[in-house]
């Protein structure tokens, strides 16, 4: 049939000798159309169907959920590991300054230093990975999940053995801070604005700024959207801290299953619509 079509294209005068009647011409046209569709189908990538699937969770709810998980982690680790913050670096820096100002170079000061270094290491690693390929957001989430799972299982197994200032204590707080640093690098922008899901000082300042901008121009849809997003992140962090505290009182380190579950849910959605495409 391909040769037949080629002969007709090369010599249109032969059409009368090849086919006769309007029905034959219509049949020939249908065959040509079918061949064209078949060739077009071959050019479609095998995994293109993934892009066509509807995303069950847009980017903003995912960012808010990340803030819930971060709030839970910060509260759980604070209560489980001798009042050490793993994402609230302003508080850690202030307490470190107080210790050093008093000449106290003990375990508490060292713990704050470990948290600061681990958090920065997570941010550096995450930003470096995303700068080479934004698609590595999935790998960062997997790394964060791994840190939290190790923290949860090791903390639960040694709950009655870990002591303030021993090696295990520093390892556990370092893992928690590393996980929060990775998450901080994961989503630094969403819906065209700067966001932070592991600490909320910047988000509260942004809420005030957005509120003034929107008050001056009620028709500013972008300002209203930023105000809603930043407010939601702060509220989500608060809710995460409340939930984390309530569950930690009953489950101790096993309460970290909540932020781990949130990350796994977001990771499964990321297959359909990566955060790198929307943040």
C-alpha cells in the first residue's frame, strides 16, 4: 500500500488507472490518514502519559504540608532531646551567645554548634544538588526521609540510654538538623514568592509586608495570594508543633512517623508533578 501511495504522489495521472470511483479515492485517503497517525504515535515518548495525568495536589498545599512536618519535627526533637531546637536557628544562636558570654563551653553550647553546622550542611548540599538539576528534588526528599527514619528508630531504641552530651545525643540532634536543612533547600520559592517551611520568622515578617501591600491596593491579586500563602505556612508550622507535642507525650520518638508520612505522601505526588516544575 505504501508503494501504491508513492506512485500516485509521484504521478497524479496514474490515479485513474490505480483506483476507480469515488469510494476507492475515499478509501485511499483513509489509509493515508491512518498511516500518518501511526507514524505520529511512534514519535510520542513512552512516558509522556505521566505528564498528562492530573496532579492530585498542587504546589501550595504541598508547601503547607511541609511546614506541618517541620513544625512537628522541631517540637518532637525539642521535647525528646533536652530542649534543643533543630530548625529554630535564631533561638539556638541566641542561646549559644548566652552560653559563650557566660564562659560556658559545655555540652549545651556544643549542641547548638552541631545543630547550626548540620543545618547549614543540609542547605549547602541541597542547593548544590538542585543547582545541577532541579529534578533532584525527589532525591532530597528521600534523603530527608532517611534522616528522620534513622533518627526515629535510633532514638526509640536508645530512648532510655541517650544522655545529654554523649556521642549519641550529638548524632541524633545532628540528624534532625540535617533533615531540616535539606527541606529548607528543597523549597525556597513557591508560586513566585520566597518561602521557608522550617522556620517562620521570615514568614511572619512577610505576612506583615503582604498585608500592607494588599491593604493599599485591594485589587492586587498577587499580594493577596502571597498573604494567604505566608499566613498558611505560619499556621501550618504552629499546627505541626501542636500535633508533634501531643503525639510525643505518648509515642516519644515514634511520633516522627507523622512528618515521615507527610514526606512520603508528597514524594508520591512529586512523581506526577515535581516541585522543581512549580516552585
